[in-house]
C-alpha cells in the first residue's frame, strides 16, 4: 500500500489483445491506467494487438501491469515473452497462468490434490459423434454446463437442459476452443473470492455472493447489466465464509498462483440436494478490473480503494526467477 509511485519506473498497462475478451480487457485496462496515473505512476497504455512486445524493451519499460484476459494474455504466452525480455509483470507466472486458463487441466490438478470440483467430461475435436454427445447427460445428469476449455467471461457457455440441446451447445463452445468442457451443474449460490499476495503470505479477501437474474450470470450480466445483484459482505455464516476463503487459498496455492487471482465457486443449496457443499469452478489469474468487476468490489469491502489495489498489484510485479 505504501509503494512510492516514482520508484516503480515507466509502466506499461497491457490491454486489448487478440482474444475473444478484447473488449472486456480494454475496459479493465482503461480503469487501471486511470488509477495508476491518479496515483502519480508514469503509466502508458500498450495494446499487443497494435504493437509487438519487443517495443516494451526498446521503450525501456520497467514493469508491466497485465490487464489482458483470455488467450495470449492470461494463458502464459505473454508471461513467457516478458520473462525473456526480463520485464517484471503483475500476476501469476508462466506455468500457473497456463494451467489456470485451461479449465480441464485446473480440475485435474485440483482433483489430484483432493479439492472439490464438479464432475466433468472433456470432448476433444474427434469426440463429438451423436452417441458420444448423448452419453454426456447420461454420465453427468441434466441440466449440465457446456463451455470452452480455455476461455473466460462466460463466452461460449450454455446451460443444457435436454439431450436435444447438446449438439448446439458443443458447437458454440467449439467455436472458441478445440476442447469442450461438459460439467456437472451445481444448483445453488454462486460465489467468488479474490486473493492477494503469494505463497504463505497470500490472503483471501471478502467473499462476494452473485445474484444474477434467473441464475444466469452470462457475459451480458457480468459486464453490462445492472440487474445482477452483488452482496459483499456475502451474508454467509462466518464459519462458511472462512471455509470459502480457506478453499480458495488452497486452490490458489495448489496451482502456484502469485500476485493476485480470483476463484469462482458454487455453494450447493438446490431443492434436490441442499447440503451446502462447496465446489471450485475455476481460477482467474488476470481478473477483470471494470466497473462491474468483483475484485475491486471485494477489496473495497476490505478497506482497499481501486487506486490502492492497482498500486499494490503493480508494486508486487515480478518474474518467475524471483527478480
């Protein structure tokens, strides 16, 4: 919180990029840029879709705030390029970023470590015959969720309620990724929990409860609608809030994340099974920083302003080598 803005040097805020989440990234990046400038940081916008990354070195940028989302920004590729350039950057390193963006790989790691996540089936490019699609609801039940294995912001996601919907849902997800994740639907309360810091020093921020109309927290309701309700404090019992935070920290550390992140979870409260069990859905290693974003909301509840949040994240920028 007490980082001297002048000591941070010339800073590039990476925004935009080439992923399906470009527009969201631009919104995040503009917010971050304005916040850093307001705090006296020598910050500049940098869009990798318009400039090649080598310009960062030639222009003598001292560090980078990554406000990119999705492919080529959150998947380890930009992180790897910055490692080669030797320019410290915000958020997780190459391996953690690559694993976390891949929802299937994330679930495999969590499952191996005994962390709870909904059951799933991954359909590769050659695994979409009619009989294979029909077998998915037989295994996971209905309704179920179909989404691209490596996308975010609810892009390409469908809630499938009948066998006849499988084909179109898988086709939509496949437009964004070769691998399609079919996931057990958890009927209950949607939660998210941000993390700041690294290793043993990482701490979970207050939990946010998401109340989307009809339980449909899609792209529109995430970024453009005012109909979605957010509760922070979450309204959970203290012991339950603490368990969400504990599970989030375990998920974060298991993936090797650093700097910051945000876990999305479900608390099962449905009529068919109301056991209040928690399930990890995914880990975001470059969370949104828009006017509707949840990390700033949670940070605010913890007494951290948007500007201070951006500053502390920037101050903790680093490299996998630890420098």
